[in-house]
C-alpha cells in the first residue's frame, strides 16, 4: 500500500519567546560565572608565580645537605658512565677466532678447505 503523504522529520515546533525576567536572570548568572572563572584564572597564575619564586630561591640556597646530595648524584652518574664505557669496551673486543678462507678447489661436487692446488692430470692408457 502506498502512502499518500510524506512525514517531514526535520520540522520542529517553534520555541516560545523567553520572558524578560528569565533572560535577565540568565544574563546575571552568566556574568557571575565569568567573574568566578576570571578569579580562578588569576589564582592559578598567582600560584604558578609563587611556585617559580620558591624554585628560584631553592636554587639560590646552597646548604651543606644540597651540596652533598648534588656531589653524590654526580658521583653516581660518573660511576654509571664508567661502567657503561667498560661494557662498551668488552663489546668491542673480539672473542671469536679469525675466520678461515674457504676455496673451491676445482671440483664442484665437494668443498675443500685449504690452499688451491692444481688438479692432477688423468693419464689414459692407450
């Protein structure tokens, strides 16, 4: 059976106009939210600046504990680097025997190792 009409699925009911009092309330709430957001952004920036100032002051202060910790860290780094260099040196040294040259000596059906010698001539008896 064929339908005689088409349903318009894109149609929506038109919205009612917003009353002035409600629009005024929405605007006031949005303005408050923006103000709070700006205040939060400023607080974040102040906290970041305070953190940077604290880090700079910590870098400037050199106490015996920080000097000892820095020296210990440097010592351990140099020790690890020397271990790494030793391992690299061990990896470079050859632990394998030198390779021997393999020559084919005339006959293709077998492989002989050694120096090349001329094959013997076959003498046929007459």
